[in-house]
């Protein structure tokens, strides 16, 4: 206020006329200010006595002119409010954001700033709520979930809230609340601000407010809201009674209600809730899917585990990420009487203008040390901890015995399952007759990059079982590994085929070394079995022996690395598969030289690889002496550095019968067992992690989630992320304090994000099998909501509340998710609000009544002053259930 900023000090020797002039100036200025304040007080709260405010200001002490400019505590409080409001008004929303405006969790466009004020011994907090988007404001039929509670109640956009600074933030004393609101109204008037201001009153649980807004003319809008939490009058549970409550605010007498009709804008939002885990709801979903020809559960209705058919259900049961659904039905129309309201209450929700559906999803994923959800990611995280611990011992047996350093701590904190559990696991792993097809090794193109083992292979299944054996600690893994190796040795000693291994007699060098060793052992057992049988009559003729019956050499990755010649060939850009072919080729060349002493390289090519020999003529012609062919080598074989010619030059003339066997099954089998029995713990855990990550991803990718492109892309990115992240595990250069350990833990977090989204995708696909568009749209909304939050800690947990419009042809599918309630259901409520959907009443009903224009009473707006259609004279927001009722009223007046 200007009167607060004027400061005049009169000198003792000043002229008397000047003194009188200044006194008149100050006194007239003060009177002008008091008139303004008196007028505003009438509009703020006419119950406050004017002299409570005026008398202190009129008690002027003329003895000292300094007193003219000394403001009272009340004036100083108003001035402080005004100064804060002017600062906020001067700043644009962008500048307020730069100054630290706080984002609100319910909307990405809503923010608030606050300032603390003092009046006497009391402290107050004033908050300014604003939005960064300038399009529109809460209207009569606008039900955006991104609104603040006061925006929805009163239809305002930006506003102030001032409250006492206390634990409850409520002002319990009504005179204090009125006085506080008056102070804010005066300050806003001085600023020429049209912001509405609110003060909380009563107990905070009532969500009660009083408020006021200067509309820029002679009109003022008053606000009031309160909540009835018990004993709601029965008439106010019905639309007819609520309509009459609103109309009673502007008619002269309630006796006029039956005979008069008022055009009232009516909007209603009904909320129905379906719990995803309800037995009857699950039965309804399965019934729909069965009628469509596909029963996704594959179980009887008594079994309500939602993920029985999902690929991960073999290992764990995931919590359904969809906790339930909220279905919202919206009406909007003009009504003229109570009878229309009674008809609306009995109307079917199918007649609503719009249906919206929103899932209840948990948005926040545990990060860091919080692993509350059971899944592959949580167990992989524990397996990473086991890798870190594995460096404490040289052999797996050390973790079972008592001679490990710090064994007391290990034994006390790490639980080993009883022998019956390990016996069951081994029985599952070594089922007779279970074999892996060769195609299983070619399903995942990234298997070589991850360097693990195929999902159905013996070692991959061992790794997956280990994730759930006990709590996947290093001691439990050690016990299971020792028993596993004993079982493998028993298969070797008894010449029993190892289950879950391919029967093609080859070694896949793109897999981990343990898997290669098991493949080698499987071949050795097969050869050992054949040697014990008499198959000499199937060998063939002696001539054939000289040329063909030695089989390809079988070598694992480490065997090739131990061979100097292999290392040299590897430098020539050959891979391990080429090395295997080289050994077989060298054997064939030696036998060919022994059978044909005068043969040259070209002769061998004509016999072994006819496609690499090019004849001069269309017909084969020999020279007169019939000693050499007429033709030439192919371009591939003619290169100077051709590897075949190098092998030919190094291969001695030696028949097969004198050659050392390429594979000695007894010797190689024992070498494999020695490797498995003496494998260092960290080497085992490194290969287990590579295999477990790959096998878990291969399991999850089999999930049926419909046509969700984002999920398909995310799974592809997961594989691309796994390959480089797991590569350090293949280099055998880790230590307990290696940074790779932390990288692997972060990889587990990424894996958990993907796992969470995948379970959501599967859940939505299952529930909306008959409405796939809804599944796609809901998942897309959640995906866009969730992805920006991946990898960051959420300070404030924001619930996912995006809603999707339900098309008319989809309404039946959604409605059938709510089955008819039975009398013995404990959660069934007393039906009292109408608008039943499949026998279910809404859990919440929200109504907005509004009226524009003249009604003939003392609150009406003069028609000569302002357009009737542009001013919302009365507005009532009602929110209630069968047990409570909240009412918010705003009224425009010109008194």
C-alpha cells in the first residue's frame, strides 16, 4: 500500500504552514486507504466488525508526526503478503521454475511456490499454485486427473492457499480463518490480482476450505467446502436430493422446487473398481478367453494364479503388476427438474457419453539394495554377490568345509537346503530320455556373443535351478555343483548318455567352456559305448579305410588354445570351427598321400573337392600319357596363401591305420571330469552368470504379450545390452574388487526393469484378449510413463493414472470383467447410489452442478453490467460414496 511506503519526518524549525500541509496530506491519504479496506472487508467477511480493524488505525498520536507512518502489525502483515504476491506476479512461470518452484506429483504441468509469513507469535505459510500450460481451465465437464483438489472443487486454475504453519496446516479457529482470508483479499486487491485465495479450516480430515476471489469488477466469488464423513442423509445419497440441494442455494423458497424448472448444467463421473485378484473376476476373464477359443490359464477356475501359462512360472510366480482397474463412466447434459435426476440414477452405465479405463499399476521399481520382488533379476543379483564371494577360495569344496577364511560368517549367513531338495533338483536335471535338438543351438543368434549355454542344455538348466536353490548363496551353489559333478561322473563310469545334450557328436565353440566340456564328455561316452560293443563288421573294406572312415577331430576351446599350430592359424583369421575341419583335412591328406605316393595337391583337390577343379573343355580329356589332368584349380585354391596348400605341405604320408586317433574317448573323458572337479569357484560363477543371464532372457522372450511393439524392441535391446556387459566375464581377469562386479549389479537393475514391463505386457494381453487395442494403448501409456524413470531414484512416487477411452464395441468386454456379485461375498456393499454395472454400484460418484445468469435474488448479477452467459453464478461440486459426502460451493455476488 502506498500509505505504508510514505515516510515524512518534520524538522523542529519547519514552517507551520508546511507542517499543516503535510498533516492534511497524510490524513487524507490514510482515510482513502481506510475506505478501500472497509469496502474489501465487506466482501471478504461481513461478520468481522469493521471497528476491529479501523479503530487501531484511527488512534493517531498527533504529538509526534513519526506515528503517521508507523504501521500496525496487522498492516505490516498485509504488506508482507502484498510484497510476496507482487513478486510472484512479476515473474513468469518459467522464472518461477528457475527460482525453485516445486513440481506437483499429480500433473507434469503443475507447480507451486511458497513463502513463510509471521503475524505476532504465529507463523503462516502461503502457497501459490500455477500451471505452465495456458490452454483451458477446469470446466464443468472436465475431469482431468491432473487437477489439484481445489481446482476440481471450484473450477479455478491458479490460486493461493494460506494456512497456519503447523503439523496439520489447518486453521481451527473460524475468526482467525476469516481474518486471515481478509488480509489476503486486501493484499490481492492492492496488487490488482484476480487470484482466488483459500484458507483451510476445521480438522484436516474434513478437507474444509473457505475462499474468496475478486473478479475485477464489483463482483466477488465466495468459496466454501466441507465433508460429511458419517450419517449422510439418505436423500443426499440420490441424485434427486442432490439436485434439490443445489437449487435451494438460489431459489427464494424450497416450496418453489416442485413448481419451478431451472436449466442446470449437470455433469457426473462414476468410478467402478475391479480387483485383478478377485476369484470371480478371474473366472470371468477365463470364461471370455474360453469362449474365444483360447484359455490362457490352462487351469481350472479354482486355480487363480494369473501367470500359470507364462514361461517363467516354472521357476517362480510373479505378482500381477495390474492390481485392478478403474472404470469411469461420464455423463454431461442440461437438466430442468428432479424427475430427470431420478431417471438418470436408474440409467444403465452403457448410456454414458464416455467410458474411461485405467489400470492400477505400481510405478516405482526398487533400486539399489531394495529387491522386494521375486524374479530372475533379483536372483541374478544374488548370483553376482556369489561371484564376489567366490574369490575367497580355490575350490568349491572349500565353501562346504570349515577351512575357508571367514567360514564362520559364511556358515551363519548362508543357508544350504536339505539333501532332499538337492536330490529333487538332480532328478529333474538328469531325467532319462530328455535330449536337446540341434536346432536349440541356433535359436538365439546372440548366444555366441553372450557366451553361455542354450536354454534347454544341461548346464543352462543347472544355472537356472541354482538361482532358486536355497537363496542362491555361494555355499548352496557349491553343494549343488559338487553333487552335479558326481552325477556326471556316474554317467561316465556307467556309460550312460548324458541328458539334455545334443546327439550330433559335435562341439559348439560359441558356447561357454563348461558346456563344451559336457558336449565333449557326451561324445566320449557315446564312443566309449561303441568301443565296448563289437562294430567291426560295419567298418568297411580296407581300401575304404585308406581313404575315408576317420571322423572329424573334436576339440574344445581350451584344447585349441594349447596347440601352438592352432594359435598360429588363429592369427591367420581362422576360427575354431575351421580348426576342427583342418585336423580332419590333414588326416585325409596324409592317408591320400600314403595311398598315392606320386600324387600332387591338384590330384587331392580333384578327389576331395571336385568343385574346386575347372576343366579346360566341356568333356574331361586326359593327356596322351594319361598322367595328368587338363584343367586348373579354382580361384579360391589358386591363392598363394591358401590354407589347404599349407596343410598339404605339412601333412606326412601316413595311412589311417598308423595315424594317432583324433579322439581318444577314455583319455578325453577323464580330462573333462578333471576339469569339472578342479574348476576354480570364480571360473564357475563367471560362466554361470553368462549362462543364467542368457537363459533367463531366453525364457522371458517366450512370453506371449500380443502385438506390443515397444516390448519387442525392449527385448531386442536387452540382448544387445547383455553381450558387451557380460564380455569381461569371458576374459578371466576379474577380482573381488573389480568394477565389473558393480557393472553386473547395474545390469541386474536393467534386467528387472525389462522383467517388470514384460509381466505387465503379459498381464494386459491376458486380460484384454478380446479387446487388444486397449491392451496396446494402456501398455503404451505406461511405457511412456515408466521409461523416463528407469535408472533414477524417484523422490516422490507418482502413481500412473493415465486413462484410455473405451470404444463402444469394447464396453461389453470391459463390463464382463465385473461379474455379478453373490450374496455371500463379504465385500458386497449396500446398494444405495444406483447406476449399477453388472450388479456393482460405483465406489465413488462425482457431480458438478452449475448455473449461469440471473435468478432474481439478491445474489444475482445485474444484466446491464455483464453478460449472463459468461458468468458461472453458482457451482456445486459433490463427491461421495455410500458412506460419506463432500460438497464444495462457489457463489458470485455483487453485494
